[in-house]
């Protein structure tokens, strides 16, 4: 027959076993919570790294420390489970109490780490929210890039089918396709969010240029044809100026000093050479046109125009020089008038300065007045150097303009 003492021992043993089992269940729940938090946050940090690898570096470092603590706590928890097999019924109350304390300590450790993980997740959340908001921009950017590539592809194909040289827009299109393929293969993990958005925009811009270039080819073809006809007419016009230029040079050589025409020496020959080169470039343009090489034809046309512009400018310098010299020879005082007006205008502006004219401006303007008075002294001899006279007057006029500019700049600075 069992006594009351046996009953009390059985009750204590049952209570100890119940407390240990309850502590084990609490530890199991804490372990599960910590494990789920760790896995969730690891996933979020991985997404963060995909979106912005650089910004994620310190985040990953901090999480690595937390993860190491969590792993160590998990190992310790499993060790407690192994050390205290509560399914074994042959245990004393003291053993159950030891198991309970071990599980309680493990629970507290697991819960502490879970709180740290959750705090980390709270700090990470605003950063993730900003990145995910920016992530919403990527799909429409990618769609725009793909649409631009498709449109450019169609335009390049149409130009090539029409027999046009679409090599340049085709090369641009190939570049856009290459970047788009890179974007598709690397994704966010290789480029990051900002990098992916930039690449998508780059694809769109390159494809847009290719599309525009391909679409312009038909217009370019007609433009080149029209320009070629216009340039052939102009080259004849410029060639016809050689005769008047030669006549003008004869006038200069016979009627004026060497200083008046020295810088124009060889002008007729240089114009003839430019016309010859222009004709060669036009022939090249014509050859490119026959092969539908519109860009090369345009380049040849531009080179021809450059030659014609230079020849035209040189011809104008010669004939214009004769006109200028004849005018000043007829009335040397006439060009002085505009120069005197410029100097007087500068003087009035200087006098209107608050506090009176600045001494440095007065000195410059007084020297310009003296130069105007001395300029006619250059016109001496049988063949006066009218050109040097005109250049001196132009230099004075420029100097007066410089004074005006300085005065206005000083006033602006003071204001």
C-alpha cells in the first residue's frame, strides 16, 4: 500500500514534467519565429542588393552579424533538445527542472535575437520602400526601350528594302539590341536598379536615333539630289568670278602701293584651285549618289561647298578691296566720320559714369583721339597706303568699342 509521500512525489514529478514540456514548446515557438524572421530578412537584403548593390553593402554586413548570432542560437537550441529528451518517462523532478531552465534560457536568447532581427527589418523597411517605388519605373522604361528598338528595326528594314545605304542606322540599331540583350541577361542582379533604368533609357535613345536616321534617308536622297544640282550651278558662278578678280588685281597692282594688295597676292590662282577641288568633290558626290550612298554623298557635297565658300570669300576680298580703296581715295575723310562717332559715343558714356569718368578710360579715349588726328598723315607719296589708313581707323573703332564694353561691365558689377 502506497502512502501520502508517494503521491506527493508523483505530483511533483508530473508538475516538473509539465513545466519542462511547456518550456520546450515555448522554445520551439521562439526558434520558429527567429528562423522565419531570419529567412524573411535574408530575402529582403538579397532584393536590396539586386536593386542597389552599393547601398546594400553596410546592410549586408550588419545582417551577417545578426545571422551569425541567430545561427549560434539555433545550434544552442538544438543542443538543448538533444540534451533533454522529455519523451523519456524515466526522469526525476530535478532533471525536469534542469530541462525547463535550459529551455527557458534558450527561449530568452532566441527571442532576444528575434527582436534584434525585427528591429533591423524596421530600419530597412523605409529604404526598401523607396527602392521598390523606384522599381515601378523600370517596366515602362523597358517597354519603351523595346518599342523603340522595334520601330527602329522596321525603319531600317524599310530603308534597306528601298535600296538605300542604311549601314549607319543599322549599326546604331545593333548597338541598341546588344545593350537590350545585356539588360535581359544580367537583370537587376548584374546592373542594379539605377543601372537597369539607365540602360533602358540608353537603349531607347540609341534606337530613337537609329529610327530617325533611317526615316530621314528618303528625304536625304532628295535633298542630296537637289543640292548636287544647285552646287553644280554655283561652281560655274564662282568659276566665272576668276576673270573679274584678275582685272581687280591688275587695278590694285597698277594704282596702289604694295601694302594695299600684298595679302591678296595669288588670289586668282587660289580661286581656280578651289573651283577644281570643288568639281572633284561634286563628281565624288555624284558617284556616291548613283550607289545610294547618301551620307557619303552629303559629305562630298559639304566639302565642295567649303571649297566654293572659300573661293567666293577670296574673290569678294579682292573686288571689295578695290571698291574700298577707290572710295577712300576719292574722299579720305569719309571713313573718319564713323570712327569719330564711335569715340565720341564712348566719351559720352565715360562722362556719364557716377562720380565722373575713370582715369584709365579717359587716357585710352584721349589716345584714340590723337590717333584719329594722326591717321591722315599715313596718306603720303604717289601711291598712299590707303589700306593701312583704313586698318588704323578700324583699329581705333574697335578700341573705342572695347572701352564701352568695359564701362558697361563695371556698371553691371557695381549694380
